[in-house]
C-alpha cells in the first residue's frame, strides 16, 4: 500500500508535465500544377488532440483573402464545381482564374493549441494559342528588317521557332551572321537583308503543354534599290528649286514684286507662277 501511495503523486505529476499536442495540418503537395480544364487536387490532412469535429476552412490569397470553403459550404465561383473529402479539396476543370495560393485552416476549440494551417500553390498550365506574327511583305537589300512572333496567353511562356519556306531557321553560330533570332521574345532580325532572304516565313509557338501552334505563313520579297530612279528624282527636285529660285530673282529685278498685291505661287512640283491679284501682269516659268 505504501508503494502504491508513493506512485500516485508521480503519475499525476507526469500527466501534468506532459506536453500538449497541437493541431497538426499537412499537405501532400505544396505546389500543384495542372493543365487548363483538368481537375486540381489541393490536399490537406490534419490530426487533433481531442476535438473530433474541428472546423475546416479553405481560403484563397489575393489582393484580399476570400473564402473557398466555409461553414460546410463552398463559396463564390467554387460553389458548383468543387468537392471536399476530409479536408482535401478537388477543383473541377481548373482555369487560369483558379491559379494562386490557397490556405487550409483547421480549428479545434477543444484542443490546447487549437489552430493549424498549411499552404498550397496552384499553377494552371495553358497550352499555346495561335501566335500573332508581324512579317513585312517586302524590303530593300541592305536594310534592317524585324519579324515578330508572340503568344501572350500560354503558361509557361512559349518559345518560338521561325521557318522559311517550311524549313526551320537555325540559331546563328557566328557573331558575324546576317541575322539574329531570340527564341524567347520571338524576334527574328536581319541586320542587312539580301535578295536570298526572299521567301515565305512562319512562326511556331510551343511551351511543352498541349500542341504547338503556328501562325499563317507570309511571303517577304527583298529587292535591290533602284539607283537610277533615286538619282533622277533627286536631280528633278534640285532643278525645280534652282529654276524657281532664279525665276524669282529675275522677277524681282524687273519690278514684279513692287506692287503690294503681288503674290508668288509654286504650283505642283514643276511650275513657278507670279502674278498680280488684279491680273494685270503675270509670268510663268515651267520646268
């Protein structure tokens, strides 16, 4: 009896000194990735000390924290397309709007430490869409030409491959190459185009999710500069300027500008005319 009486205080003391078991909340995956329109499973498991009916809440973080699951019901856009098993939530046909950070909270009022939580980040992968391509129809030899390809909707961001006449354009191996290509921005730049660059160009966007997508091909024509036409145009402009200038000087010497109502007109690109408003004296100089 004496031994038993001595053990009782020790047992009581050990019970009083034993640590409290807090609510334990865990997840199988802190980061979940699913393809667009696939189901997303946000796992949450918990263990309580005493409370066998804890309160389960799911929240989504954003500019403001919003409820996903509260008081036994799904809220807002999750109301008709989510289910819960224990504390694990399944979102049906996840879209990009569902992407973000979620928090599972377990409240057990009967436990000494009565609150636990875990976070799950959902990333929704979006396959490529048909990219937008900017391909000029023509250019002159020696000029700088840029071709652009972009898909703003794919997640992760797409990478781009350019094609000429249905053959993939390889990355330049030399710093002296006549073109450069950025597979991340989708820009194909010719530093000095040549007639050999004439062809039908198209671009393919891919990101490892779903099927790659291509824009419609477009033909780009590279032509030599018509030097004769440029020289002729420059000479013609110079002649017009010289003739009009000389004609004006001669008219000034002959007193055509002494009348206060005299006007000088330059008609078109090859005619200089001077006359009085009253129509009494006029002179035309044609080129």
